[in-house]
C-alpha cells in the first residue's frame, strides 16, 4: 500500500540501522513521545536492533493513560444518571476507574455508546432531544479539532442537550515538564508526528534551545522511527539541539492553520492534571466561556471525588521515562490487558499493553 509499504522496507531499515550503529559513540537516552510510536517500536523490535548505548524510553503520549482517575470516576457517575446518553471512543470504555469502568456501568443499565466521531454524538443529540448527550473528549492536539468542531456544530444548530467532558492535554508543556524534573533522563525527543500535523513545529524550538535537546518530528512506521532516531543521535553526537522535521510528507512546519483557527474559537489553554505526573501549568484545553453551556464539567460539576491509585502500579514513572513496564512487579501477573490495574495496560496506546502484546518482556 502506498505510503505504508515503502516505510516498512526491510532493506532500507537495515541501512538506517547500520548508520545509527556507525554514528553512535556515547550512551544516549531518547524518548518517543507518542504511544503509537511506542507500539511500533516494540512490535517491530526496533529497540532490540539499536546499539546497546541507545536507550529508548516511553513518553506520556497516550491520552487515555494520562486522563486523571477522578475524571474517569466522574464520567462513570455522570453516565449512570437518568436521561443521559454517554458517548466515547471505544478505548475509554475499558479504562478502570476506582471501582468500575464504563462497560460495567453500561451493563448495569446506563446508556453508554461507542462512537467513531464526536460528530456522531452531535447526531445522537439531534435525534434525542429529551436526553442529555455527553461526549468524553479525551486526547491530545490531534483529536482536539474534531472535538472543537462538535461543540461548534452543536452551538451553530442551537442544540441544548449536547456537551463535552473535556480532558484534552497538550504535548509541548509535558515535554518541558519532563525535562525540568530532577529525575529527568531524556536527552533527545522523537516528537509526535500527528500532533505536529495539527500544531506545526514552532512550539518545539524554544524547548530545544532552553534544554539543549534535539527534537525530531517522527511518524509511526518503522522507517519513520529509525530515521527519527538517526537524526536525534547525529545531533547528540555533534552537540546540536535543533528541531528537524523528516515527517514533512504529513506534518507541515506550520501545521494545519484551519484546525488551529477552529481550536482558538472553541478552546482556551489552562492548567491540567496528568495522571501519574501531576498538574502541569498551561498543558490542557478547556472550553472558552462562550461555550460554557457545552461544558459537561460546568453542567454536572466535578464533585469531590477522592481517588486512590493502585499501590503497585508504576505507570506514572513509566509515562515519565523513568521505568519500563517490565520493571513493574504486577506486569503480566496481577496486571494484564484482560485485568488491567493501570491505564497504560488497558489503552491500545499504553506502553504496558505494547510490552504485553508484542514482547511479554
Ligand atoms: S503493568 Fe499494570 S500495574 Fe504495572 S505499571 Fe503497567 S499498568 Fe500499572
């Protein structure tokens, strides 16, 4: 298939791997930001064919994984109420809250529906004027435009029974927070290509400069990832810290201007809590005041939910690149995809799930 097969070519992969071996002289720690990249790395065994001096650590770019537990618990409470149709992408339904998940709430009689687009939820709102329809808007900059479009469309139609439970997070502030941590090990980043497709690359330049880290915009196919690693290692070996974009076939340096304009019309940037990491200043989207009537948090409130994370789960350390999934005592024992303790095992983009699915290491 065009644009896929040519980025999975084993001969070219071998040549890039050889070049990475040739240019690597010192130990380097490189973080891939996105869970999709983590899955590609583990699935294709990329981490095992690199020089031993290069360590790949897995970043916080899994939106399901970083959604705070209290927000999931509140989603469960709202979904269980009368006259509610609670909608979400499928991967959120299995994410465990403190006691249950959305599938369990659905099995208890709540009207919880999987949708493939928030615009499907708008359609449900149109067709069910006597119900309140909520869409669980979880994600990074990548999915924010379509969620913004859903709110925009609902407002344009004057729908009064649609709202978004927003848990959107932004990648650059998280990259900065990780680099600022005293525990930081990251020396170079593979930036998330799909996020850059929307937002462009400008936000990364001050980070590369301030922290002296190379940042390479990277896609998701094996050759994309190998090329990203090669360009990070070359910079590290040569003492450079630039933002490069070898993923320009998809991500233009300026991003998608129309999507950025839509985001500005609907969302504003605010502080956001990340599960396993804590609050990061100005790292999330929330609806602007003009869209308050479409904000499920304002309509239903967040309540006073106290949550306890499972003691044995170290997903917070994994999301910060400090530990690997196979360093968790529960991995593959009390925690499996069938019975997950933490979101990094349940999410299709989670690092624990990748290790379990492809390597069981
Ligand atoms: S294996 Fe399970 S318990 Fe361990 S860090 Fe991953 S999600 Fe948490």
